[in-house]
């Protein structure tokens, strides 16, 4: 997920607090410059030698800044940049939910990978080489029409990141529910016209911990970084299994 995430999509507005200096109570990344006139060390910006609160470059009698127009412009730009930075809000970074945490942000996804492997996510053909009329190997044995490719092309973009499983309220380590990631991997080949094991694959997911455990919450569709409507695919698999068993 982190490889495709954008700050603008995940930054949350920071709630206003009466104590703006106490940032330890809030979570996330913040601007290091407060709203009042303080430097990065937290000191008030003033001329400590002359007692001039406006700085060394300000005439106390006229109140005009004696610095050049260029420096004034740079100061305005800096203030604008600080304002933009403070408007980004809070970015929450946490371990992927639904998985045991090993340390820091690292979670154990072995169970998910084992469930994916269990459904044998690879093409199963009949093993026979097609030949042409003159006895040569047919190089177009697995040629597909565009509409056939479209049925599974998006599913093949799954990167097994586990975000859909972390969003699923039913999945909890893969023991009671095989999980949407494994089902997506299986669906990719169920919808592949070149695969010869469709019935076998449907039987494999037609179990109590398979597609039957899906509660159609569709929370898995909200966070997929590859744009797969996982919830819709779960529903399609449910219908395929029902038709297969009838």
C-alpha cells in the first residue's frame, strides 16, 4: 500500500486544541512552526540585544523594515510555505490490521500467503501441446479474445498486499475465513478461459471457511490500491459456486 499511497489522500485535518504547544497528546506529523511568532527552537522572534521585538532590521522610530524588498518577499514566501505545511493535517501510520504484529510496522502475513498457495494460483492446462495440421507446435494454443482477457485482466493486478484482508471484519488470521486475497487469486484463474480446472477450483472454495464465510460487508473494496472491486468479486464467486452446486 505504501508504494502507491499519496499524502493528499490520507492526511486528516488536525482537530483544534486549546493547548497548541502540547503536541504529545495528538498523533501524526505536524509543522514544527507554531501559529505565533516563534522560531524552530521555540524562542520568540525578537532582538535580544536591543530589546526590539520586531528584529534588528526594523526602525523603532518609524516602524518600517530596513531590509531589502527581496528579503521581505522571501519572508512572505516562507510564511506561506509554513501555512501550507500546517494545513496538510495528520498522517496516521500503523501496522496493517488483521495480522499479528512482529515489530514496529512489520506484520506476519505468512498465514495469508499459505491460504493463497492452498488454492494453487497458477494456470492448469491439460498438458497437451496443440499442433497444427502439418504436425508443428501451435504457438497460438492459448490465444484469447479481448472479452475473455477482460474477465480476469484486472484481477491479475492483485499484488497480495493484504489490505483487503486487513479491512475485512470476518478475516482474522485466516483460520475461520480463507480471506479475500486468496479468493481473488482463485477467481483470477476461474475466470481464465485457458484454465482447465474451473470445477476443481470452485469445489475448493465452496467450503465453510471459503466463500461461504463471506458476509458481503464489502469493506474489502474500499482500500484496494489496484482498483479491484473485491466485494463485487466475492459476490460473483458466491453466485458461481451456487450455480456450480445446483
